[in-house]
C-alpha cells in the first residue's frame, strides 16, 4: 500500500514530523485522522473495476440514485451497490428483487465519513438465454465425464428399510412424498432433512443433507424433492457441486424437482427421475394392495401346479399298478427264468463246439510241427554225420580219408572211419559226371 506524503501543515501547537508509513505510527507520534482517510481513499481509488454476478435481495429507488444489495448466488455474502440514474435508464425492464444481474463494481471510499461503497456501472439482468447456455455447456461437460451414463445408475431397492428425504421446510413436496408413499406402503419409514431449497444457501444445505443421509447405513434410498417454481428458483438443482455430490453417493438418489416440464441437471445424474414429488412417493415403495394381490395370484398358481402334479403322478402310478408285470409279478420271473436257462444252454453248446474245433486245430498243428522236425527226417532213413568235435558235416571236402566220424540215426548212433572221400562242387547234382 502506497501512502500519501505527510502534509506540511501540522495541528496548532505541534511542530513534529509525521511518519511516512502507517506501520511507523506510535501512540506518541500518531497520524491525524484525515491522513488515514485520505490514504485509504487514494488506495481504493486505484482498484480496478470488476464484473460480478449476483442476486438483488434489497432494492431502494430514489429520484436520482438507486440503492441495491447484491448477494452471491451460492454463498451468504452481500454488498451494497449504488447506481446512478443514467445506469438504470437504459434497462429494458426495471430492476426487481430476486433478479439475477451482472454489473461492474468500482469500490469508493468516502473520506469524510469513512464509508466504503460500491459504485455500479453497466448493470444488466442475466437473461434466460444466458442461463440456458451456461447450463447446456455444463451438461455437455458432465456428460463427457460419464456422470449421466445409464451404466452407472444404481437400481432402487424393492422395499427400502428407511427412505431419506431432502426437502424444504414444511413444504407441500414433503407432504406429497410422505402421503403417497404411506398410502402405498403404510409401514414405510422416513428420515427427513428440511433445508433451504432456494436461494444462495440452497446448494450447500442440500449437499450437506445428502451426504449426511448417504452416510446412514439404514437409509436405502434418498429422495430430493421440491415443488414447482420459476426457472431461476430451480437453478440450485443444476449446480455442479450438487451434481457431483449425487454422482458420488453410494445410496440410490431419486430426483423429484418441480413439475413434468422442469428438468434440472439433477434429473440427469439421479438414479431415478420422478416427474413430481407425488410421482416419487409412488415409485420408491411398492403398492401393498398390488403386492397382496400378486401374492394371492402366485399362491393360487402354486396350488394349481401342485394339484396338477399330484393328479398326474397319481394317474401314472395307477397305470403302472395295472400293468401285468405288477399285477402278476411271478409270470415275469418265470419268463426270465426260461430266458436264463435258454441262454445257459446256448452258452454251454457254444463252448463245447469251440473246444472241439480248437482241439482239432492243435492236433493238426502238432502233426505239422512233427513233420518238420529233424527226428521225423531221421525216421524216413536220413542220418546226420558228425565230425570228431561233434559238428555236423555238410561238405565231403571237409573230411579226409581215415577220419573218425559219428553217424546219428533215427534210433542210436554209429562210429565210422572214412575209407574214401568223393567231393562234389556246389550246385552239382549227385550222380552227374
């Protein structure tokens, strides 16, 4: 903060030098009050004008000046604003309490009285088109994040243990929800949070109540209800902070705001959108009359199914008892006994025939093996000549005259001595020249 230089003149009776900065003043060397006011006025005069948005909560029109009080659209903060006649003369419609406006504010400090005021310029109402455009941009941005996707919406319980209700104080919406739900299911229980549903504190109050109910384990569904109103009255239910709080809730949330044509952004993010508070009361609990009728229909259908089943099984049992097999069971045993005897006879006959065939086959194979054996060859008059080492002699060229040889006959063996040797070339027929 830059301060004005101390004035040359000093109060009568004083010739002291005044401090140049406020933090250098002391009880022994204070500033004159006018110096503080002049410095504040100079500092505030250098502040840049600022465009702000707010809601008119107080309006006082004078001949040349209009005094209004602007309140923040979300927080409990308000400032007085002074508008001169030339600033309000160009407006298409006069300012009214509750109107949402945009204005350029320039702070002004009145040095003589020490009062801070805001001078307003360029004030204009926020049109419906501007608000709709803002909401549409917000809706598209939240939709791109996936907050409105059908896949993330939670189903409502068939019969909630306790219903959380966020609504206005002593409102018709509260009565409609409770009355219609109780008519359908008299045993329904409610956990009600009465909060502000309009104005700057509505968003914070509704969000706080929602989080409180969402933290209660016995609350199975939460209804946010408000009666009808103007578009501006329902703006709180299109606030981004409230939309994100509903999206983050673990408990299913039902939106019941205004009438059928009203559709704040809360309807898009809620797990169920009810057209009115009355409709919400009818959709959060089942109808006890319909449920009893359904139980009666199910019981009657079950009784018919059981009777039909028993009749069908009884008829089947009677049919089985009337069959000959059960009427005279000994006949079935005799018949099976005959079958067993016949099959046994056939089996024995087949085994005997197979045994005879296999016995003949063994006899034939034995004869063939014997015919091919060396002993049979010896029986036909052949003999086997063995040398002194016991090896079979197959070539006369391997024997010399005078060698002792053994001759094996079909019955017994002979020892002989070679007198002559007549060798034959391989392949030569015996007796050939």
